[in-house]
């Protein structure tokens, strides 16, 4: 298997045609076709369905493509890092569930470190993808949570993927609601208080097990439920529909605006925020600095003068 073959697979998928891909890659169509067949034979799978109307990925091909993209991306990062030794380039990547303090720590990393040439990645993504990103070295750090419901499954998954985790902090469950929500004046809320309000959660794709949910108590039935894919949409629906979501209680007005409140949830559980890293990979200086900024951000947001109630 060669990196160039993986680039061929990616390009064919992008354009949906062997002939068009060959043109854009500046090689002949027979050469491209033979390269793909050699790769399929080596891997023992069929990557593409070929028919008169075009070319599409098989089920094995879709999985292979995801790995191919990760390998090519890492190869390009390596080339950028080492092909020009006179130009030091800072490279760092973190994958995370949807937490404002993760974003703020990323901002601090950029503002406080003297970096003239860098390539940084912040991926707010699904739980399964976070684990896969760190497993494949696409990201150095992954940020997610454990609680009494998902702990056994998640820790086994982390271990099975040759990863390890470190606790960042623990928090009591809170709900986020808008300032206009009828519950906004309460000092704390119960599950019964929330029954008639829309429950908002993040979509987890095909890996949508309750254990991968970003919100605790996702396994409970909800009369009204809305699933979204990004943080901005979730907070807009909190305001527009009087919805709620369950989270750590840490808010930041710079990212979340001034219209959202955090209210303690009366429920016996703890949310343990962790970061994961590959067992074979020690944190880089950039990674260690990011963790420091992350802890600093959390500590700052948990002081009485913050948005947290």
C-alpha cells in the first residue's frame, strides 16, 4: 500500500468517476484503474462498485476511505513539518464534545503562545469520532465525560483502543435554559420540573448508543426531544423554544451569550470530565500547555463571579 494509492481513492470518491479522477491526477485511466485493483487485491476487499452509470463506494470502501483520509492527512502534516526544517511549524489537534471551556482554552493557547507559523485543529464532534481521532493519532487529545451510566462501557472502549484517560474535573449536573424560561427563577430543578419542556441533545450519527450521548440521562424517556448537530443551534433552540439541555454547569457569556442560565439539577450523579490520549503517545509541549489552559479556564468559570449559578 502506498500513500499515492490512498490519494487516488480519495480523488475518485470526490469526483465520482474513474475517467475524471485520472484527468485531475494527470495519469491515464488504465493506470489509475490498475492502481485501485492492486490496492483492492492487497487489502482483500472491494472498494468500489463499478457500473455503466459511474462508480460508488462499497460498505468496505466507505470504512477504508475514512482510514485513507486520516493517513493522507497525517502524511501531509508530517511533510509540512519536516520538509522545510528551517521553518518551524506548530501542529496540534484536539477533538471534543461540545464544551465552551474547550474552545476558550484553545483561544488561550493561541493568544499566550508565541507562534508565527502553526496549523491547529479543534474538532467539536461526536463521541465515537473523538475516540477514533485519538486512536488514529488524528488528534493528540480528546475531551469527553464519564458518569455512573456510561463509565463501564466507555472505560472499556478507551482501554480496547489502546488509549488512557486522565480526569480534568468533576461537576454536579446542571440544566441550561434561557433567561425567559419559566424555570429560570428556580434555584434548582427536578426531572419532574423538566417534563413539559423540549429536551435538547447532540446527534451521534450511526453510533447513537445511549452510552455515547453527550448528555447524562439520555436513556430516560422524554415527552419532547430535539436532536441537533452543533452548539449554536442548540443554544438558539434553548431560547426560541424554552428547551433545556443537561450539562456541567459551566457557561461563558463570550461564547454562549447572556441569555442562557445554568441551574443545578437535583439528581444524584456526577459528571467527570476527562481527556484521553494514545497509550503510546506522551503529550507534546503544546498538548501540556493546552491542558493547563483548560484547567485554568474551568477554575475561572467555576468562581462565584461567573455565569454559573
